[in-house]
């Protein structure tokens, strides 16, 4: 049974991969947008930080679920 818990926790942690890819793509697009329109830097940065925070929250939720699987399903 503990093997299934470890597999489930590992799958839950994989949400970090999607968040990392999403943040990387968003950052690259934001840098490109700032290079094209430097006067819009403030608005772009604000939107980027909000989007990155939401993407990172998804990864943190996956990590918390993995910890809950490990500690409460044993």
C-alpha cells in the first residue's frame, strides 16, 4: 500500500512541471513585449507577476496534496 501512496505523491508533485513551463513561457513573452513597447512595462510587469503567482499556486497545491498523501494515508 505504501508504494501506491508514493506513486500518488509523485504524480501530485508533477504539477510543478506544468507551472515551471508556464512561468517560463509567460516570462519570455513578457520580455518580448517589453522589448517591443518599453512604455508599457509597468502594466506588463503587473500582469506577469499576477500570472506567475497563480501558476506557482498551482504547483504549491500539488506539493501540499503530495504531503497530505504521504502523512495521512499511511
